C-alpha cells in the first residue's frame, strides 16, 4: 500500500515536470523569446560548411555581408522618418476616437511598445 502511494507520488511529480516543461517550451516558442537573432558569424560558418567554401570565399562572403549591412542601415536611416510619420499619424487618428479613460490606457500601451521597440533596434557596428 505504501509502495503504491510512493509510486503515485513519483508519477505525479514526473508528469508535472513534463507538462510544466512542455508549457514553458510552448510559451517561449510562441512568444518569440527563444528565437535567436541573426548572427553573421554563425551564418558564415553554416554557409562555409554547407557549401564547402574556401577560406578566401568565406572572407569574400563576410565582406559582401558587411557591405550589404551598411547599405541596409543607410536605407533604414533614410526611410525611418517616413515610417515614424505614418506610425504617428495612425496613433493620432486612434486617439481621436477614444474616450479619456481609453486614451490613458492607449498612451500607456504605446509607451510600453516604444520601449520594447527601442530595445530591439539593431545596434550600430
């Protein structure tokens, strides 16, 4: 009888660990918390291995990626004001249809969103 109680206890504990772990994994994957960002070195290593690139080709690949990255940063700088203007216009239009209570909550949501967006912005190299 006591052995059966220990067995049930152990099975319940193991089942709890499995279900809890699966829940954490599902949450992390669905919310994007466990997705790795782009890593140029990892990409070069993978391409070098998969395509069997020579050392000279790998160096050329790095230079190409660096040049492309620079061009993309310049393009983002040029278009950022346009995106910001559209975002601001949309927010202003939304604010016009909200009640004062809703407006307070909306402004708080916008503030939190902007904080998260600034944390995600790529760092200059």
